[in-house]
C-alpha cells in the first residue's frame, strides 16, 4: 500500500491466506472461518492483525474495526498480517492501537480503500467456486439415487412429477453456479453433472409404467386395482404431500414410500 501523495512511499504491506479443503482431489479455498487444530481458541488466527517492528498492535478485531464499515464475516475467512512500514505511524503505550495522528489517518484511509475490497472480492470468488462444487457433488448423489431406483423399479408413478421437478430445479441452480465459477476444474465437473442430469431426465421421460411384470415405474393404484374414485383420492393425497413438503423432496419421497408400502401390505 502506497501513499497516494507520494507513490514512491510505501505505507504498509499486507499478506493473507485462507483455509483449504479437498475438492476434486486438490486443496482449494474452503470459504469458511479460518481455524487451526489443537487446544485453545481454534479461531484465534481468524482475521488480520497489524504488525510493527515484529510486534502485534491491537488484536485481530482492530483491522475489522478500523477498515470495515459494515458486515465483515468474510474478513474472518482469512488470516494474515498488515506490516506497517511508515515510520510516522506509532503505537500507543500498551500497543492496543496507534497514536492518533495524520499518519494513522492516512494509513487507515489507504488500507480501507484496498484491503476490504480485495478480500471481499476474493471471498466472493471462493464462495462461487465452493457452491458450484458443493451443489454438483450433492446433485450427483441425488441423480445416482434416482438411477438406482429406476433400476430397482421402486419409483412410484405418483412420485414422477415431484422427481422431475426436483431434477429440473437442481439443474437450473447448478447451471447458474457453474456460470459464476472461475475454477476450470470445478466448472468442468459441474458441466459433467449437468450432462448426467439431462440423461436422467430422458430416462424418466422414457420410463414405462409396470404392466404384467414389464416396465420401470411402479403404480400401487394399478397393482391394488383401485377404482377411479379411490385412485383420484390417492392422487389428491400425494399432490397435497408434495405441496406440503415443497423443496424437501427427500422427506416427501420417504413418506410416499411408506404410504405405498403400507397400502401393499394392507391390501
């Protein structure tokens, strides 16, 4: 960070790092509060700290208080130090802050214009990449579960509407995540999941209701030879359950499965 009035004068130097986690067999920024292992406060190194002649000035809340003017949670995704080079900036006796002066005001002004913006932009990139990976990974599991249920012929006709809507909703979300992703490997992974989703959508569209032992989709109403009135009541109940559980499709399918199982057992 340089003095705007004298570009040759260095005021401070800042470095930062972030927590990593394994994604696609490589360590990538995690996008979470910086923590350390071991005893004591695991978040004790979260955030930046001012350094002057090798000594810390203030704690890791001081940069947040002096540089950030609004919500700062993402500042804690990083650890790092702001090394003061300007000799005119001096600490107070207990080193909890710097002596109020024109030099301090200049330092805070320059740092405020650079550090929060840089870290916030970096945090946004990390967030986009992490969300694309997380959604792709979770969607892959969901798609594989659907494929397994198709293979095992355990999807009920009454569930098809909800399953199709769920796949489409997740596919739209993942496409938006990938569009915002800057990591080539994660973007490639996300696109491969999209391809899998389109294939599963086609399998669902092509699936046939089981008749005489042939087919892919179970139909408890047909199996139990429900009357048209009973079938309509059953459809109303399943539609009401879908509306009630909304996006919580896992719980809906669990309940729907128990209902079908109970009907088959009873009748």
